[in-house]
């Protein structure tokens, strides 16, 4: 993903609400499963890392992206953005 595509996705994500939060329990299978389903439906998702989790949003962002097979677009403060093109033909795909 080049910087122009990443910038475009950041702009789109600025209007999105976070779909979930990561807390003290960290990243578990249930969280990954729900993120996988959400990213398949939306292609672009935003997730918040709670302050009490003790996790670094950039480090955890790369870990989640690897497990989801997605792109870690950015981390702004405690919010992370992920992108993965949906395999579902009924989803409106994000065009670059």
C-alpha cells in the first residue's frame, strides 16, 4: 500500500466510529473473530485501545493486522484503522 492510498483511507476513516474496544483482556480469539467479520463487511474499520489495557496501539495494530491478513493503516492516539479488501461481491468496495 502506498502513501497516497494510506492517506485516502485515513481520510475515509476520520468519519468512522470505532466498532470495538480493546481492554485489559487484550487480543483474544473472540475479538479477532469479530474484527474479521466486521472487516469483511466494511473493508475499513476503526478500533480503540483503552488506556487501562496497558497496550501500545502501534505494536498491537501490527499484530492484529498480521492475524487478520489486513493492512494496518494508522494509529492516531489510541485509535487504530485497518483495511482489507472484501471477498464478498455484494460489498461496495473502496476505490483508490
